[in-house]
């Protein structure tokens, strides 16, 4: 559909801006005289300058006297519906004119193959828009605000009830949730278990792997779903197929896609957009395995500069989760200093504080040989933005054959609690050497 921004329409836009000071203030952030035909540019400049110096739009007589433009008074006819029409159309007008200018500006840069610069110019133009969300008035309706928190926070269980309890109910859409562990600690297994948990709850889930193959990820999911060991999955493909198809009837979609190492948030957005259009669904949860293997969009950095790289990737991933309103989980490596540690802190995160600052929940994964033999894996809550769980530790059941991670049974939880208390008392009980 073509848009005809005629001189009559542009003049009407100016009349709307002059008719209501509040309307002008809302639109001034995206208003540029260069978007208008030449005959109106001086008028727009005059209105903006007058508003800046005198904190009010000029009178119609002033505009007529200074610029010679015969503008009409439409203030007495402005209803809420008229204002909404104007803001929708004026926003589109500014975006289209900015895009037009960006394309013209990009012509010589394309000849010089400055594709990154062109992408930035075009992106900036397409993102022009009026503010739609003005936040929360703290003083207005406290009871309703508190009830909204109860209704909307922590309503997405991870599938592990003891885990959820620490986080006041689970994960929330728009959060950046990071599992941190050393090589081979089970980061991918935790995310694959969570992806399966969410899919079996009816959520549409996308699992992006930047390291493991799609086939290996799916075979692990087969083992987790059926309870078979991975070797038995290979031997019993018919039985596995039957169980998977039966489970799929009540589950949401679970899509596993391998992307190249060094992918960006833009690559993920493009994939999700096309995937949702092709299947006519909304993705509820996204898991990316894992953050350290991605590159930022907004800056060019050396891959070896992990602090800067991870800082921008973390921010971009959190913005993606917030923009799409989806559940989001990723993972990160612990550095070498964590190898011999049994309790993790922020200094053990590869790349340092940059990703920690951005994360909403940062969860360490610890498992010793003795723990694995007992069928245990421990998670340590290193950061929780919306709960008081920082410093909490929790053991979960881990089946080394099926790779399934589950809550401990109640009697096992009690046994672990007794052991934990005993170890603490044992550590604190010491005899001071003779002086």
C-alpha cells in the first residue's frame, strides 16, 4: 500500500501540533523539519524553536505572520479519537520519511561495501516511534499493583518444584537466566531438561544449539522423555518413536535448531520471526546453548575480548527476551579458578562481572564424582534479582543413563538436609591449639 503524504496532509499535521501543547510534546521527540516538503520546513523549525524557548507552541497568528502559512484552528474539534488517529499516522509519516532519507544516505556507503554502517542507519530509521508505555504511577492503585505481581510473577515453573520455591515460583518472561558451570558440568543437560519440561506443559519451545548437533540434542531428549539410556534409545527406535509421538499429542512444539558459532541476536530474531510465521504459532520459551559462543550486534569486538563481547551479548539477549516477552535461558562457562572449588562466586564466571550485572538469575552447577555416583547434582543460586535466594544450594536427582534431572523424593531431601547440617556443625567444631 503506497502512502501519499500530500501538502494538504502535511499542513493538517502542523495544525494538529499547534492545536494541543500536550500533543506537540509527545510528538516533538520524533519531529524533524526535513521530513516535510520545503514550503513547511521553516514553519516546523519555528514551532520547535518557540516551544524550546518559551515552553509553549506559538499562536496561529504568530505562525501566519512569521512564515506566511495560513494554518487553521482545529483545537475545538479535537476528540480523543482524532488525537489517536493523528499520533498513529504522524508516527508512520516520520518513520517512512526517515527510512526514505536513510536509503538515500546509504547509496554511496553500499558502493563502498560499508554494510554494517548501512544496517545501522536503516535500523535506526525503522525504530522511530512514539512512546506507548509511560510506566507505573507508584501512587495509583497499590493493591492492584501488588495483586498484579502475585498474578504475573513466578508463574512459569521450571518443572522442579524445589527449584521454583527458591525463585518464588519459577522464571518470568523477559528475564535473562544463566546456568553457569565448567566444561562437562551439565549446562546443556539442564537446559535440555528444562526445554522438555516446558514443552510437556504445553509451551512452544525453541532450543538453539551453537555447539552440539541437532541429532545429539534430540537423542538426549529421547532418553529424558522415555527414561531409557542413550544406548538403549539407539537399540529401540520403534519404541522410542511410539512414546515420543504419544507425548507430542499433549505437548507444545519443541524445535531444536543448530546455528553457527558466532551467531548474533539478529540471527535469532530473524529465525524466530520466520519460524512463527511459517507455523502460525507464538514461541513461549527460548533456550540458547550458549551465551559465550555468540557475538554482539551493536559493536565490533575481538572474540578474545570476552568481557566486552559478553557484556553486549548479555544486554542484547535480555533486550530480546523483554521485547518478545518470552521465557529465556542460556548458559555460560566458569573459568579455570573454579575447577577445584565446591562453592562458586562471581569471580568464577568466565568474562567477569559484565554478564552477572545483566542477568536476572545466575545459577551455578556443581557435581563431584561422588555426587554423580549417588545420582546427585547441585545448583547454587549465585544471583536472584526477584527473590531472596542468593547463596541457597539445592540438590537434584540426576540419572546418568537417561540424563533426566528431577526433584529428590521427600525422604531423600530430608536425608540431604541432615547431612548438610552435620557437615556445617563439623566444620564449625574445632579445638584451638594450646598456646
